[in-house]
């Protein structure tokens, strides 16, 4: 029993770092697989929740490929739970000196049932676009929390000090706000478009073509602010922040290229799925930039 207890670390080690990265990976993966459910019109492959049908917890052969896809995505929730429990267990013994990791892992663990419940409500409301959008927002929030967890695992607790000028901090936070606006308008755009998750699912009734244009404006502003932040970081000679902004810039450009391509090609499923993945990576990269505005004193 003592040997088993001693296996759990009292300080951050390789096991904790692997667990943090795994948490980030599975929280991103659930967004991608959820996108696959939607893009294959399998959103009602299991027409009820929490069971797959009124009489079966799992999908049945009669439900075909859509039932398999939807049920497989539901099963992935158990992987998230396993990873969350394992990560929480790994930081539990260090909860006094690393309360930040303790509370982060606990919050991520509690967020998983919230994801599941909102996903279930989306099924029960026959994929109401606003409920589906809320589900995506919660998923992005989980990716953000997972990013903070990874950062904290590597860079520990404070005390922290701001290492850049006030204007750099302001630009970075305004950029983050425009990134959030971009994602929010993107959710409304998706809710008005063709990929509803099921042929009978309702749409939000908004003008999809107009929203595509509106969606692009804050994205371009965020890109411009990212470039400005990069220039300011070069002037300030903060290498860690500069690298974080370069990473964000690369992901941002990829996201914009994919967004333009999917719009001009009639929203092909593969590009739409890639756009969703990149939304997660942009959110993570923005979080990483904000975290790097301060460094250990």
C-alpha cells in the first residue's frame, strides 16, 4: 500500500506533465469527434439521452452508421472522465503546495458532466442551434482550462510580474476579445448553415451569407492585433512571449485560410471539421499568449 501511495508524486514530474498534455489532447479530441457527428448528420443517431434509444443504452444495428458514430462520441466521454480522474489523483498529494493544479484539475473534472448534460439537452431539443452552440462554447472553455493546466505544470506558481509594457498587455487582451467575438459569430454562422447534424434539425433563421462576412471582420482585426503584439514583443525582447505570439499567428493564418477556402468551396465537411479543430488551437494559443504576459518574479 505504501509503495502504491509513493507512486503518486508530491511535486510535478513526468507523469504529471504527460497527464496535463493528455487532458489537453482529449478535450480537443472531443470537439473534433463532436464535429464529425455533426458533419456526418449523425447528431440524432441516438435520438434520446442518456440512453441511445428509449429501450437501449447502446446503439442497435437498425440505427446504422449514424447510430455508431453518435454512440462512439458518447463513449469518448468515459475517456475524458478516466483522464480527469487520473490527472486529479496525480496532483492530489501536492494539493497544499500546488493548489493551482488541484483546483484546475477539479474544475476540468466537473466540466465533463456539464459538457455531457448540455450535449444531452441538445439531443432532447432535436439539435437546437443555440444549445449546440452553448455546447461548443463549454468545450472551448475546457480547452482553455486544459491549456492553463499545461502552462502551470511547466511554469509553476507565482509570484508573477508583468514583463511587457502596458500597451502590449492592452493589445493582447483586446486581441483576445476579438478572437472571442470571432468564435461567437462563427457559432451563429454555423447555426444558420447547412451542417445542422440532422436533416430535420432546426436552423436559427439568420442570414448565413451575411454572417459569413460579419464573422470575418473580427478575425481580420484579431490577426492585425496579433501582428502588432508581435512587433511590440520584439521591441520588448521577451523571447517566451514572442514565441507564443508567433505560434498564435501561425494558427491564426491557417484558420483564416481554411475559413476562406471552406466558404468558397461550399462548406465541404472536411474543411469545416478542420476549421473547428483550428478554433480549439486558436483558443489555446491565445490563452498561452495571455499567460506569457507575466513571468515569475
